[in-house]
């Protein structure tokens, strides 16, 4: 019986650090929750602002004007005037939607009447805030 106790104690002492390490890993994984959907993290590279609008602004200003119902210069002037009022600050929880994207979404909605769902997908935003 004494021999079995010693064996159990030795195995337990070897396993205990491994169990503790595994528990810490599980706790760390839980802390690293993903608050943003993966598709939204791609906004800087493949969102409508950095693909469609940037391309239209550089190559085809007439198409840009047709889509937003204003030319590039007016858009930039409007953005400069209202950006301080619509731009929010980044937080620890996530980055704020830039004022440029908010304005592009609003003007696209007013010009085309696209649904909010489609605009969310196109601009890779969750909800407009």
C-alpha cells in the first residue's frame, strides 16, 4: 500500500505542473476573444473605400460623381467640414469607423438607396455608429 502511495504521489507531482499549465493556456485563450469578425478586419485592404472609391477617385472621377452625386473636390470639402462631428475615438475594444467611410456610406445610401445590409457588407462595417 505504501508503495502505491509513493507511486501515486510521484505521478501526481509530475502531472500537476502540466495540468496547471494547460489550465493557464485555457484561461489565456478565453481572454483573447475576438470582438471583431474576421471579414471586418479586412476593411483596410479590401473594403469599398480602399478599392472601389480609391480607384474611381483616381481613374474615373465621372463615375465617382455618378455614384456619390458629387465630385471629388466637394466630397473632400464636405468631409473636412463634418469630420470633427462624426468621427469617434478609438477605444481599447476596437477602432472607430473613420469619418471618410461614414460619409461614403451615407452618400452611397442617399444616392442609390442600397439596403443597410448591403452597405455593411460592401464597406465591411458592423453597424453605423
